[in-house]
C-alpha cells in the first residue's frame, strides 16, 4: 500500500503543467499519466528526429528511443516506460534504460512500495522474466499470466514445458503447461493453467488448472486439490491462516470452496472476483443470485440490491467491515456502498475509494463527457476534461483531485487538495 503521509496535503490548487504547450512544442503527444502523489504528469512524445521520448512536467527525457509504450508511475512516484532501442526492448526508469534487452518486453508489475519491478520478456522465441534488471536463468517456449508477490521480488507465470505443434491435440491433452515460480517449474503438467497468485507471505503459489478437457481444480505449490469441478475461477489466499479459496461450479450453482472443499452454503448463478478483508476474517465476491441480476455477497450473504447489467470494481474498506462497487443498470452507472446505491446515475463510474477511517467513499464519475468526483453520493460542482482516481489524506479529512482543466484545445493539469467539508457541506 502506498504511504502518502509524506505528500503535500496543504489545502489549495496548483497548476503542475500546461498540456497545451506540450502539443505546440512536440506536436505528437499521447495519453498522459499522473504520479500517485499528483506532483507529476507525463506523456509519450515524438521528437523532431522522429524518435520517441517522454515529457514529464514539461521537460523531455534526455534519452530518445525507437518506441516507448506502457508508460506508468511506480507507487513511489518514479516514471517508467517499456522502450525499444535499435529494435531491442527493456524497461526505462526515469529515462534510464535497463541493461538487459530483448526482442520484446511487456507487462510491468510493481511492488507495493515501488522499489522492485518485474516484467515478462521474449528473445529468440524463448520467454522469461526480468526482475530489477536481473533475468531468470531459465527460459520457456511460451509463458503468460505473469504475477508478482506483494513486493515484486518474486515472480510466477504459466509456462509451457513440452514443445508441441499447433495441431498435435494428443500432446496437448496429455498436458504441456505448469507454473514456473522464480524460474523453477512445478513437477506436474496440466492441460491448461491460469492466473497464478502468491500468498500474503510470498511463500506459496496457487493457480487454476484444467486437468482434462472437462475438469478443473486449484493447484497449490504443485499439489492439486482433491476435488474437480466443471469450472473454477481465480484462487486467493487468506491473509489470516493461509488457506486457499476459489469460486467453483457445482451442479446446484456457483459457490466458494476452501482447500478443496465447498464451504459457502449458498449457491449462485455466477460467483467471481472474490476478495479478502486485510485481516482475512471476511470475504466479498461479485455474484448473480439469478441469471442477469448482479450484486455483492459478503461471507455468502448477498445484498438485496441487484443490477441488471453488471457489477465491477468491488473493494473492501481497510477493516473489511464495509464494501463498495460500481454497478450498471439499464446502461447507467452508479456506486453502491454496503448494498445501498448512490442517489444518481452517470455514464461511467470507476473503482470506489474508502477513506482510511472508513467513514467516506469517493469515486471518479463521468456524465455528458465531463468528469468529476463524488463523495458519499454527492458530486463536486467542478467538472474536468480528464480526471484520475481521488486520493484521501491519511487522516481522512481531505481529498486530492488530480485533473485536467480547460475548454476546447486548452488543457492544464492541476493538483488540488480539498477539505471534505467543501464537497459534503
């Protein structure tokens, strides 16, 4: 989790960058990205020499590249981008490229404090992983579903261990895939493997697997659960005791299983995206009590309110006592908190954010092409051309707005800190 205690939480608005000037200077400017603390904004640009670089707060990186993509800020506010130099790809951090280069690289993953970074690589038809510019010794004919532990000091991915031609269905059905953890593969292969995930202590890895054409289960550290089902979804580790849970499809409907055994008594038309509270004492999931009706279930008990289009972006409060999500009904979005939707609808709503004291919920919303922030169901009066997710101060009494203001071709990035009372009254 990002530590925001050292950020500037002084009340007021500051202009950080004039985006309009960037476009006049460089001509070609891609989508901007903003740092977690709101102090920096950056975008990929094209130089006069037809090379690519990055402009941050109006200043271009000294180095230019054949191509730059996947521009992202780390949790500790460092700017990164995947770059190509003479057709070789790697990660650049604050404009400086790592030494190891590949035919291609993608999917940067950050540790929770931003100090460690990893990404997947491919060279000469072989796939591997690069962690802080240190490559795995092992390579594989194919890899996907890269995952990191909380600190991004360890990595796991689905790896192909047996080579076979695209048409060799018999070799495929015998199982050619497993999980590679820090480059070391599990002993058993499977027909398919999906979405590895690390435990909270980084000591264990679980993944969904397909053991035959018709059977699915969860594997933990290479050991399959004792039961199989017609389908399973992504597994999760309990922060409390390290047990593993996953949604599974039973003849009566979808439910949650733990360590290979069903433990939620309720059944649903669908159940997925389950999340734990930080203390591991509560589990929330997106469920459909019946076909076409979506809501949230807490420890198996569904909210009464349902949405007929979708529910997404489920989050739990720091203690796990409260839950919020975005819901869509009749092509219109809102935010629901503890089962109660906010009293308005909009064209789009993003992942809700709880204040540290759990007393407030904020979310970015869009209506009629304009963006704003709503807190506890009350939208701000100000509207913006673009906006990033709001951030609460550590004491929960202020909120940071990171937004682009302007009209027509004019665009200015501003960072504003407001007391919640200014929005809530």
